[in-house]
C-alpha cells in the first residue's frame, strides 16, 4: 500500500482507529514486561548477594 501524504499514512486506509491503539497496547505490554524483568533481576541479584554473605558467615568455603 502506498500513501500519498503523511496524513494518509497516519489514517492507515481508514483503519487507524484499530491499528494505532494496537501498537500502543503492544508497546505498553512490552515496556511493562521489560520493567518487571529488570525489577526481578535486581531482586534476584540482591538475594544472591545475601546468600553469598550468609554462606561466608557460616564458614562454608565451598564456591558454587
């Protein structure tokens, strides 16, 4: 499909009311997943650091 102007592109052949909200929802979901993943990574790294500190205090010198 070819558009003769930028406004034709944004109108998406009359389907803009369906297409642009779908893009927005998709980007919002992907952004939310990225934020949740970063938060979970930080929490897992903190738990790992705490577990390593606890292992060091107990005198267990095994490295995993």
